[in-house]
């Protein structure tokens, strides 16, 4: 009898412990559900109009729920104005693990801007917000937030920023949110092949991170002041940096600053599974601390470059992008003798990084397999078109060529070429009879390097 009582007590404690540490969800604002009767507090929003639980203003789209929450972001409010639940009593006390670290929320907004979510404990500690921008306006859209880097953290409050826009607002923005769910850890998409190996002459390279060269010391690949998570992974046996929840990441080599006066280019490979269509951007900033070697010494200089789907190089999803940038493009970087920081930022939350280096453009005579092959991407004709169009391109010598079609969200739609081809001019027909009308992008890569990306329009 005693053994049965002990067993029952142990099971009861385990069940209660599990219940104690499970968040109250889904948060759907329906009668008898979660969220509608919670204590929502609005902060940093001028007069702080309260969160309203109301009838769904748009049941024609992705969200047919009866009730939703309304948050009005005021012009006079701070960019980080938001709302938060009551500690403990609302969402409850819970711990992030592999079963609940993917958080999804449905939003309906009149503007494109970041939506931020963070969680906090009663002690004041927080996860830090993760921000994801909506891509649709005046219609429901589901956004996904990856909190897998916070596994093991215990929280009892959810905090939501519906219009996190550091540029400020020009109008009062009425926003709605609904159906906040917690689910299994996401599998992060990864490249199937490692980044192409650079072939610059080793004596003319200063490498921060590349298996092809001896790397100089780097203090950190994610500074204490940044907003990103970084891990070391291997892609096809090659060492690679993986950034997740990337808002901005600080790579610092302040203890051993870099003299790049004899270098002509900065280079890095990046790969992202995220949408890269406009208006998504990726930014690269270089900072020189000057002769005194310290920040804010009066002789610091810096410059940031911004890349998108229309620049050269162009952003593309699910393909290695060679960011081989002339240092002269960093026009405000007037000194390069004491480079101390590399800062990457933008709209790409997940980014794989490899072959981060400075070079003078000299390639190795003994290994020219990765020297860029001259190639050209022609215009599609006709454009606009229905339902077929011809895409022309040329390569100057034998190389591995891909010609791929992407939609406006950067998702791969079709692969027209993925093969080794000899030097020649080519033309491929894309039959889009099964594709939805709209804007598409076609991209030519040669030996893993993006040659060009162009736009075309499919009519009904």
C-alpha cells in the first residue's frame, strides 16, 4: 500500500510540475480561451490606449477567428511601444524547450514594419525581443519567431511590439493580433554544399574565417552589445558560422586590429533560407578605430553598404552569394590601417557565413578552379509574358551553371538549368502555366557565384 501511495504521489508531482511549466496557450482571445480575460498593459505609447478585444475586422483571409486583439500604435508613441501580459497570472510560468520554442502570431497591419516578441520573468530578466517584419498590409499574415536559442529559460510574461519602427510613424497605426501558438523547434534550412573555396593567393589575403587560409585572431563573432545568436556548424565538412535571430551582429578584432591598406577587396560568402525579395536588405559595415586603436578616440571612421535583390551582388535565397566588394565602395572608410569591427545586419534572420577575408585581387596560379567565369544574363522576352518567356545567357568557358526562378518572397519556383556547360550562348524557355500571375526573378549563377538577377512579370 505504501509503495502505491509513493508511486501515485510521484506521478502527481510530475503531472503538476508539467502543468506548472506549460504556457497557457493558444492565445486566441475567444470566450473560454486564453488572452481575452488577461491583464494587458500598454507602455511607451503616449496616452497608452488600452488593448481592445473585439470582433475580427477581416474574416475573409487567413484568419477566420471570431475575436482578436487590437493595438493602436500612436504617432506620439515610442517606436518600441507595445503591450504586455501580467506576470505569472496570465501566460503562466513556463520554460522554453524543444516542444514550445517556435512561436507564431497572426497580425493585421496597415504598414510594413517589425513585429517584436519577447518574454520576461518576474525577476526582470528577459529573452530580448526577436523581430520579424510583416510582408502584407491590410490582411492577415502569420509570422514565425524562433526562440530555440532561449531553450532552458523560464518566463512568466509575454511582451508584444506590433509596430516596432525606429524611423517613427507618420500616422496612428491600428493593428490587430491573434492566435499566438507555441510549437516544436524548427529545423533550420541549411545549404547542401559548402561555400565555394576562394582561390586568392595566400600571401595576399588577411583571413578572419576560412578553411582555405590561416586566420588572424578574432575576439568575438557575436559581441556582448549585439542582437544575434551564432554557432559553429559544418556544411559538407567545411567550417561555417550560422547566425540565427540576426538583427545585428558585431564581429570584433579590437585586440589585433587589421591593417588593410594593401588590400583592395573585402569578401564574404553568405547563404540564407529567408525571403530576399524587395524590400529585404542585408548590410555590411566596416569600422576603423584609427591610430589610437580605441572606439570614440576622435579618429574613428566607418561605412555601411546595403544590398538587396537589385544590387550587385544581389540577394538570393538558398544559394551561396559571393560578397566580393571593392574597399573603395566603403567611401567613408577613409583609413584602413586599424580595422576593428565588422557589423552585419538587416532583414535576414538566418544567415550562414564563410570565407570572411580581405584580399588584393591576386589569384593563385596553381588553383584557378574558382576564378570567376565571365558570363552574362540576357533579358527575358517577352516581358511581361503569358505563359512562356525566353531567357538567354552565355558563359565564356566550361563551368557549372544554374538558372533558377524565384517568387517575390525569395522562394524557389523552378530550376531551368543545373549542370556543367561548355562555353556558349544559351536560351531557355520558362513555361509558367502553373504559376500564379505576378512578379518573378530569374538568377544566373556560375560555379556558385551569382552573375546577375533580373525581373519579369507574368500576366493572367
